């Protein structure tokens, strides 16, 4: 019997990094996501095949039940396999039945976005596995990858969310976010994928006393989430960039790459890679393409 599970991708609009320390974040689920297809097989093996958005296979491997139960670690060149084993091992600890009561599986994953875009290849996988095994996705994330979990909230919801960790527990509020100026918002890919793990590690090294920053970010998030005018929205994003620039000791993406842009550009998620948000009166596609950034996606084509 074939079972199919689906999870939405994500974009973090406010609260990057500081969401780990309890700041309130605004995140938007995307029209892109990932499928997980599970079929029964045999020999106590999992035959795993992962497809990119264009139908090409980017990962294929056979993993024994024993490898998962014992959390077997292979040579470094098999880092994707090792990561998958780690996730499945943590899933096994939460629900052992999927191995003890089965003969084997044929599992397929299908991304509907290019895997290098950073829209949640890992978070959609973890949420899909959690759906399949009927376990808590947040616990699975915490025990494997780590992170704030906002991406899981996007995977599970079809509308904008306000996300916050309160006493280390996720609090998710779905909100109606459809401002009149979304036709002025675009998402631009910076031509490189940023490692979330590395970016978080760098943040944790640099953070000082950030209680005051969290208060400011919370206020900015509220403003961004409820903005009625494009100018109010843009100015709030600009303030957010300045606050995070101080914490991270980095130039804002607009200062570093787009100083002459007529509008506001804001980093989304890990600074230095993946997507940025651009808001301007005029369609900025030509501006970015002239500078070598050819993937420019209007809000209506990206966000659910």
C-alpha cells in the first residue's frame, strides 16, 4: 500500500537567529514543498530515492534496519546517508514499530523546488517523516537537526504564522497576512545556499546580552505582520536589518550588495545566502538580473 505525505516550504520574514532565543518571528509557508511516498518492501531494508524538482535523482541509497537501530556511521563521503540514518534513528526511538513491525520500505521524496534554494529540504523531510510515523515533528527536529522549529510550523500550516519559543516550547499563531502591497514584494535568490547549522553556530558565538534586541524585534515583527502601507512595512524591515547587523557584526545585504537599490532589501533566514526580500514601487527584476541575480520571484508565485 502506498502512502503519500506533503509539507510546505518556508521563508522567515522576521526574527532570524533571535527566534532561537524566544523572539517572535513572522514566517510564510511557500507554494513549494516536498512529498514523501512510502511503499512496503522486504529484506529489512529501506530503498531510498530523492528527486529534485526537475526529476533528477540527487540521492539514492539502501539502508538496513540494523543501521538505523544501531545508528551506524559511514565514511564522511556518505554524509547525506549518515544524516538520514540519524533522523530515522531518532524517529525509531519515538516509534519503533515502523521497523519492528515491517519487512522493508521503498521510500521516495520529491521536491517541488530546486534543493539549493533553501526553502526547507530538511524541515519538510522531518515533518513528512513525523506525519508518516505519527510522532511529534518538533521532538524529532530537536533530537536530530536542532533549530527553532518555525520551519515545521510552516510545513504544517497553509497561512502566515507568528512563531515563538516560550519556555522552549513552540507557540504558533496563524494569521491573515494579505496586505494590499504584496504586488510590490519580490524574492531574489542570492546564487548560493547558506548552511543553517553553520549560520546558527556563528550566531551563538557572537550573541551578547540580547534581551533588549528581542524586545525590539518583537515590536518590529508585530508592525510587519499588521502593516497596512508598503512604506510602514519597508521601514520596519529596514529597522530589523539594522538591529540584526549590530548583533551579527555584519553589513546588511543592502549595504553589501544593493546599496543603490531604490527600495528595501532584507535578508531572510541565514544571512549571506538563500533568498532576500525586495520591496519597491517598480518591478525590480531587471535591476537584479543586471547584477547576476536571475531568480526573481513575485510574492504571488512564491507564497501560499
